């Protein structure tokens, strides 16, 4: 099941950003000097050698997601806990250690942590998974590894323009030639004409759809991905349990914005009654079986991040308005504009390779923002 690996970059910015920039430049230089991409990658990975990072590297290698792993047995959970513990311990153990220090700073805490882990496991492995998943150091570690081992981009993705191209009618040929696989983003206005989604999709539509199909909510938890962003929701079921007032963004109610992927076939077939593949996608391009839905009120949507997917994505604005900020990869900063904002209105479709462009979203005040999208190849 293809998954978006969403790589958060929300916290402790500038020192890490500086470091990343330096590493990216170094990597670019190494490639210019004739070292093969794979060799450069190996060198960077080798020098990135704490236990936690090695774990993250494995994640990077197999393209697995950081999402709901509770379904795949206890092994990944135990692995993650161990990665974290080792990372924590190695960063705490003094460089020169005598036996006593060694026992107290390494073996003792490891045993204690292990016992604690077993103890916790009896009660709730789900909670443990949540806790570990929420640990920012794991996310950051992944981010660093992924950023410095990411292949250098070809900066044609932005050469010659400093705003996202906006078109009204886009033929398949034009799309194929200019955007489909080039990494050049595009906004196609008025592209959802005839989609009944424009009338049908709203909070209660999704609530009824998911609550009405046996196992659909659980399927999101176990097989797909759920992004709570800045909310307290842990599952899509919790989202649909919020009060009507909150769902309607009544005054004094806490605002919310969430996203999830759907991989339940029955839900997918209902969704697809209401939307079509964007008309400009190449006939022979395959669409992913996953639908991505983002829904919520005014304010920050997704924080700046890069996804870990091989395929470009499209996203249709069904309701409301959203501003996307696209930031080119650091190695293209001399060629590209530093960042580009593009407003996506109801009825528009944005196409972005979210694997190349750092991106964030902001929902403008007004109607609830609802989008549906997918990947294509
Ligand atoms: O729509 C959003 O708020 C975020 C979308 C996104 O990050 C994506 O599609 O990759
Ligand atoms: Fe994304």
C-alpha cells in the first residue's frame, strides 16, 4: 500500500536548517566533482551513525510510513522504542567511561526501560505506539537523514518562472509536455466542473459515509494514514464525534484541520461516484488507489514539510479556499524564487510533486476547506 511519508519540520528551525543547507551544498559539490549519486548517499549515511539514525535509514530504504503501525504486530513498536532508547542513551553516556559509569548510565537504564516497556505492554501497546510516534526526536532524525540523502534535484522545476503557472484549460498534451513528470507545478482553474462532489462533500457526508460502512473508520487507523495536525484528535472516529457546534466552527469553538487517506474499497467507490480523474491527466497514467482528503477551518493547515512519495499529486479544492506555499529544495535556491504562494479556489486543481517541493497550506477565513486528491504516475 503506497503511503505518503510526511516529514514534519515544524520545530527548532534555524540551526538545523543551516546544517542541512551546508550538508546539501557539500553533497551537491561531491556530485559535481564526479562522485556517483549512490556513492555520495552511502558516504552520508555512513557518517550518520547513531542507532536511531540507522533505524531511520532503514525506514528510508523500505519507503515505509511513520503512520499507523499498530496493525503490523509488536516488532516495529519494540524496534522504535529501542531506537529511541539507544539514541537517548548514546547521547547521554560520557565519552570516557569506567565500569561503574557504564553500568549506571547504560545497562541499568536499558534494563529499567525494558522492564517498563513490558509492564506498559500489558496495558496498552497502542498508547505506547502513540507516545513513541509523538516523540519529536524521531521525526527530526528522519527529517535530517532524508534531507541529506535525498538526490539533488534538477532545478528545471522552477527555471524561468517566479510564480506557480495558472491555466484555465489544459490539454493532455500540454500537461504531459510541461508538468506531468517535470516537477513543474501547475494550478488548473475551474477543473472540477460536473463533479457532484462540489455539492455532496461536507462534514456530515464524510461522517455518515464512514460511520455507515462497517470497518471503514478502523481501516483508516489500521491501513491508511491520519493527520491530526494541530488538533487533539487521535483518530478519524474522534473527528466525527466532535460536537455539531465545533464541526460548524461556531464562535468560541476550537478550530480544527485534519487529513487522512482512504484505502477502504467501499468508501472509495462512493467517493468516486462524486469525482473523476482530472481531465488533463495522461490517459495511460495510473492513479493511486488512495484518496487523500483534507478538511478543516481557517488557519494553518499543514506545516512546511516534504513528502516521501515517488509520484506527483493532484488536489482538488471542493469547498473553501487554501493558500499553498511552495519552497524549492535548498540546492535550487540560486535558480528558483525563495518561495511561491498560490491561492487555490473552489473548483481548482493544483498539481505538485510533493516529493520535491517543500509545501505548507493555509486555509483562508470563510467556508470550510475540503479537498480530495491522489497521486498519479
Ligand atoms: O492540503 C493540505 O493541507 C496538505 C496537503 C499535502 O501536504 C499533500 O497533499 O501532500
Ligand atoms: Fe504533503
